């Protein structure tokens, strides 16, 4: 029983570490989009600098997952929980990388006046940030039904991306001087769209953790 209790404590510690990483990633996305909207280069640099800590946490989670698998040789639901934690941490790290890319866009566009106010990009940012937060909540609860619902919200992200794409291509067509700015903003929209995809991946792993079945959501 003592061995099982120790294993449960190690699993719980692993989950807490993943949730800490998730909150850091969610904040990174929020700050990256805010920096872009506010043209706040200092905040953007904070996002870029903070990525190292997120990477360190991801590496520590990976190390602990492999250690638990090697030493405890878990099976069944225990193995699924560890595998899910490993996969989710990887997806979170990739989300953080996209937040860094958005922050770098702010740095590249510093000093420029936006051709028009940013409206749909912050909407996209808010939506994917909420998806990250809600996916973490579903992970805590091992709620596969909720995970499936969260994944459907990626359709809203995709719809916003299409609107932004059409709008920015129109701007570039009308005014060649806006090509550089519009291209960077279009890339930003692509980063946010990819974040939505990674959250969908996380939701798929939550379903797997709870049911033992790997399914494709929101296809």
C-alpha cells in the first residue's frame, strides 16, 4: 500500500506541474496578443524571455514521466495518465512557441502605425486562451465530454482566421506599402489558428486518458 501511495503522490505532483505549465502558457498567449494590440515591445520581450522557463518545465515533466514509466512500470489507466501528461506538455510547449512568434511580430512591427485597428486578432487570441484554460480544467476533471465540446470551438477560430485572411489580402491588394505589415499580421493569425489545433490535440488526449480510445475531434 505504501508503494501505491507513493506512486499516487508522484502522479499528483506531475499533474500539478503540468497545470503550472498550462497556466504559464495561457498567460504567455494572453500577453503576446496584448503586446501586439498595444504595441508594447517590452511586454513582447517578456513573453520571449519567459519561454525558457516554460521549456524547462516541459523538460522536467518529460523526465518525470519517463522515470515513472521506468521505475513503476504502470499499466492500464495509470499508464494512460502518464502518457497523456507527456503528450499534453508537448502540445503546451508548442503553443508557447507560437506565443513567442506573436511576440516577435510585435518587435518587428514596432514604430509602425496599423493600417486599421486590430479587432479579429484579439478576438482569436481571447478564444484560444479560453480554450487552453478550459482544456486544462477538463484535464483536471478527466472530463472527456467537456473536452469534446471544447474541441468544437476550434471551428470559431478557423472562421475568424478566414475573415482575417480575406481582410488582409484585400489590404495588400489595395496598398502595396502594407504588404510587410499585413504579412506579419497574417502570420500571427496563423499562429493563433495553430494554437486552436493544439488545444484540439490536448482534448483528444483527455478523451484517451479517460476512455483508453484515441479519437480525432473536430475533423
